[in-house]
């Protein structure tokens, strides 16, 4: 029973920290896309989203009221965390038949998104990695796995399995991924979240 209660509490505490990281990620990306493609960036055909991303935007569009559909902040808030994570993978395809083309998220990262994450170089060096799109995407995949596990009330006692991979990360590593994402956005933001985070104290008193 004590372990069950601890697991419940650690999930809630992690989700509280991830909530800040998720908003920071989406606002950072949306701001950079606005700079590059205009206020209604999601309507700009120069932004070559794959069909997966286009469908997610269409779903978000349908979730907001007609009166607010041209209000970018409303649409941004409706887009799921997975949409933002997918912007950093290799990119899939758009169109069908003779119009089917491969999208290029590497170019999107290089030309527009990388510079938005000022702390990425220090975080990658600390992990012994290069601050590449692939590295940043792998970090986001881990944060998303932790988010979904907490939101679906799944246990953290034996770590977090990563989707499509034959490995899992510890609860401690799961929390550090969130902290790393926050530092990529802004080190002061990470320090602010750390002041209020309940996660370290819960780790210290695991039954």
C-alpha cells in the first residue's frame, strides 16, 4: 500500500513539472514558427508538414470554436504534445500517389528551430552527445513517454518503457529528462520549476 501511494504521488509530481515543460516547448516552437512563417503559420504552405502533422492540426482546428479559429494561441493550446515532438523527428511524407513527397524536419530544425533552444549545446555536452535534431528528438520522446505514463496512471516503480524500444528508463532518469528539456529552453525556467518541484523529496522517501 505504501508503494502504491508513493507511485501515485510521484506520478502526480512528475506531471506537474512536465506541464510547465510542455507549455514552454510549444510556446517556444510556436513563437519561432510565427517568426518564420507568419502569425497563422499553420496555414502557410511553405511549412511542409507531413500528413501526420497536418491531420493533428486539422483535429485541433475542429476542437476550437469557429470564432477563435483564426486565433493562433487557441489552436496552439489544442495541439497535443505529440505534435510538437513529431516536429523534431525525421519527418514522414505528405500527399499521395504522384504527389507523395518526403518532408524534411532536418531543414526545419537547422533553419528555424535549433536556435530557439539556447541551452541545447550545454545539455548535449553533459550527456556526451552532439546537439543535433536526433538528440533533441530522443529527449522529447523520453519526456513524452513519462508524460503519458503519468497521465494514464501507470506505475513508475520499475521505470518507464520507451515506445518502439527494448529498454526502459528509471524514474530518476525520467525526471532528469524533464529538467533537461527545461534547461534547453531556459536555465532560469528550470531553476524556477525546481524550487517548487515535489519530485526530489518523494525520491528520498520511497518506501
